[in-house]
C-alpha cells in the first residue's frame, strides 16, 4: 500500500503542466520581481500609482540631465526667430561625441565668468581659428574673408552690427551674436571682458533644435545656408 501511494505521488508531480496551469504562472525569478515590485509600492503613499510617477520622474530627470532640456527664451535678443517666452528643446548630446558647434548653429551656453551668471542663447558666427570682421563696404560681416548674407534671419531693420570689430577666434572657443543685433548683448559687447568675448566649447550646454512652445510657433531650427560658403580658418586666415 505504501509503495503504491508513493508511485502515485511521483506520477502526479512529473505530469506535464497544462497551458494556463496556475502553478506554472510564474517561476522563481518572476515571483522575485513581482515581490520586489509590490514591496516597494507597499511602502509608498499611493502605492502603485506613486511608484509609476516616481519612475517617470527619474526617467525625466535623466533625460533632462544627459539628453535634452527645454529652455525658455528670456529676452528679445534672438528675434525674430525666437521670441520672448518661446521654449526651445536643446540637444545636449549634439557636441558630446567629437562633434563641435558649426557656424550658424543656435546654442545655449553657460555665460558664468564670460557674459554673466546665467544661461544664454546665441548664434555661432565664428569658430576656433576664424577671423570675423565687421563690416565690408556693403555693411556685411566677413568670416575668413567671405561676406555673409544674414538677411534671412536678422531682425528686420537691424544691421549686422553698429559696432566695428576685427577678431580672430582662439582655438576651442566661439564668437556668438544674437539675431536681434540692436537688442543683444553678445561677443561684441564683451571683447574687453575675461575671455575677450569668446565662449569656451566646454561652456556650451547644447544645440537648440526645436521650438516646442507655443504650439503655433512649433518648428525645427535649421542651420542657415549663409555660412555654407565660408572657407575654413586655415584657408581664410590671410584674408583682410
């Protein structure tokens, strides 16, 4: 009798589980994951909802720190393209893998020690090695001897600059101007400040790629073609 009972038990335990058998719903690893999930949510006020919100917040903070960051336009220095109150999305990875800002890019940077203790948004006009001059006989800025037609993005009625300058941008820095030249404190105004009005590459937070708010102003920010024909610094360095 005892032998028969033991054999029956062995047969029952070795029987293949049918699909959907509750005893096979979760293995040891699955039970461990679910148990941890429930333990964490149990100690949080609000339970599962709070846990979901917390995980979403952590993900948002990681994205904001390392990937993209919204930035609100604080002044009219980049009008007419960027207006006061607009929110732009800044790509913080744009220059993190060997790429560097290019002429025409709109960038956000930390101006501490150079422009002021705040973040700023300006357009890159000169990169390391460039000679930037204002202005030629037609009133246009010249970069490495090539005149740049900025009429497609300058604020209507603004001249490229009312302040003459002739600078060579040191390696590893940028020469930056606002699109609303009559209402922008930029590299021209800080030529006598620490750094000579130039911003080091390390101070750049990222490239502004999209206007995301208000919805009626939603658009992608493109690098203007005006700088496409500017020669490299090594070629243009001897131009006057």
